[in-house]
């Protein structure tokens, strides 16, 4: 009998369009392939936000735009790897993608092509320009048929380096287009840095002078469709568009807050001010978990998502899960904490009906009744620096409380010098404070925000801490969760806009944009 030969696992190559840089605009299939890829070969023009979608086991290599990867793709696939080759826009927008696809087929490897949303399609929609049909799309380069382009019917969409736009406009006028034809120039399209300048062919050179330092490439639309921007320019009309907002959060919690800010057009700058670490002594938590499963507690009260995470990790460390809460009532200080519990498989019996805080929880918490309550003890897993409000209030209601340190908060390292200088010099439009510790720690590691910077606080205690340190709080969230905090900042921004007021940093950017339009 001949020996059995071990076959290598089958590899695969996927040519994937990375679109315009916004990971939210990727095809679902593109995100799926990135999550399970062994190797990602990315064009240098692909955004870091898209690269961040690669799975934890993926090797990510960034390659030059003019460096063909056909041989590398084939070799990796023959080695059994699942390879994703990322192109800006769409893989077949240029000949390079087609040549690499041919190399994969010639090498007898499995090939998949996932289209991407190209800039000439996505960017005008984000700028508020309904291009419609007919349309002519072209890249500005040597040898372009300007006579044919200028005479083409419908709307003209060009991709060009900012430095090429003035010559392109002159060429269109030279070949018959009128100088007063509307033109829009968008850089950073579909990203938080998007910037659109509206002009005319004969005035665009001066109007885009300020864009030369913002981006290398632009999407240009020429035609009457540009006139719709004032009504349809939704992306740059968002409440916090262009605002630089400092987000002082724990490293693992900044994502939700930053995503909410981006949805309103802001540019979040994440500065970790606190790190969450296990308690120095694990014994109290271990005793509390044992008491949880042996019937010591009638209630468990969670005052933060970090507390939920800490208890969940300790249960899993002992091979336990949400079933450990059988027969125990659970309280959550607010909706965000309740959502973390539901994700763990636990539906809390008590969430404040009014103010989502320790005070609000106490208002809804019933006193201990020795007839109806078989056990009088509450397990309260919290941070090492938590206030005593809840403990004292529960004791006043007749409950015994095991106040256990579930996690510690420690001050993070100072941010880079440029961040500290921007904070103290008015370079941020707003700062969001999500707890008293973020206030104290940000001031400790980076200094106080400039007096013109808008400050928003997630709750009354956070606001009080800021005021104790001499800071003015402009926005107080209606309830203590990060999405509501961002909504409150957005509403405040709209009020400022209606009154003709803006933070100094945003005013400088808006003033530059108005100057460009005034030249028309």
C-alpha cells in the first residue's frame, strides 16, 4: 500500500475594492473576507480604518500603488492561505487589478472579485450632488481627450490631483464649456475630513487654493447638478461636521462614543485617561462570586458596564455563566449597563425610571421587608474609587451591602505633546467627560481645556467634579449614557449655529470655506 500524501489546504485570492476609505461603505462580503484572511496585501492608498477590519490572525502588508502583486498572490494561495488584495475604489478601475486577476487564474488558484464603491459614484452623493444620467467619468491625466470630454452630454465627473484642477478647468473652457458653469471640488470624500468647495470653471483656481494642503486627490463635478448642493449637501450639514472632539475614555470603551460622534460629522480624537485593571486582591471578588452561587444575596446591583464585565470575567474564570444569577434579582444603574447585562443573558429587574444614576436607582429601590424579603444582603461590585452614595442609601433602606472592588481605575500616560497643546490652546471644539475620573485624569495628564472649548458631562456628579476644578460645563446629558451625551452636544451645536455662533476652532474652518465661496 502506498503512503497517504498530505494535501495542503486550498488557498484563495480575493481582489477586494476598499472603496473611498469609509469602512461602513464596504460590501458585506469584503468585511467577511477581511475577518478571516490569513494575508492582506493592501495598496498604500487604502485607509487605516479599512485595514483595521482585518482579523486578529491576519498578516497585513502595505504595498506601493505601482508594485504588482500577482506573483505574491499566487505563491500565498499555493501555500494554502486565504489572501485579500485591497485596492482603492474598485479592483477593476485600473489595469493593475485586471492583470493581478489574470495572474491568479494563470496560476490555477481560486479567484474571487468583490466590487468596491468608487469615488466618482460615492463622493458626489456625500457632497449632495445628484449626478444623474447621462454622465461622463474620467481621470485627469496626460493625453485626455478634452475636446470629447467638454462636448459630452450630461454631468462631468473627474478625479484629479488638486494641483491639476485649474488646468482641467482651463481646458474645458478652451474646448467650449462656459466659464460660469458650476463646479464642485470635494477632498476627503465620505470621511470625517470631507471638504467641498463650490465654484465655477473660471473662478475655481482661486477658490481651491486652501485645499492644496488638505488632500492630494479630489472628485470634481461639472454641471448644473452642482446647484443642488445648497439643498442636498447633507454630509457637511450635520450638526458637528468638522468639529474636533476630544474623547477621554478607557481604551476599550472609546469606540461607541467615537462612532456616535462620527455619525454627527465630528472628528473624534481618543485620549485614554484611565485604564481598567483587576483589583489588587482577588479574594473579596472570589468570596462574593461564591456567595452569589450559594444564595448569600437577594440582589446584585451593577453601576457600570465595567462592573458587568468584571463579574462576567470572574464567573467565566470559574467555569460559570449567567445561570449563576438564578434566584437573584439584578439592578442596573442605567440603560447602557442594562444592555451589557442583557448581552450576558441577564434581564435586570430594576432600572431607574427617572434619573439614571445612583440617586435615581435609590428612588426606585424598595426598603428591606423582613416578611417578603428572605435575604437582606446586596452584592455591589464597583470601582475602587466609586462614591458611597449607593452604599449609604441602601443601608438607610435596611439592606446589608457587600461593597466589593471589582476593578481598579488607574491614570493613563500623558497624551502626545501636540494633543496637550491643542487642548490648552483651543484646538479642540469640544471635550466630552463620561465620568468624574475622566475629568480629574484628563486635567492631571494633559491640563485644563481652553476656556473657549465646549465641555459636555454625562451626569450631575461628573459636572460637579468639573466645576470643582474650575471648568465650565456647557452640556449636561439628559441621561447617563454616551449616545445621549453626543446627542446633547449635537443639539447644542445646532443652537449655536442658529445663533450664528461657533467654537473658535470650528469658526476658523468655516471662515476659510466662506472665503472661498465669496470669491465666486
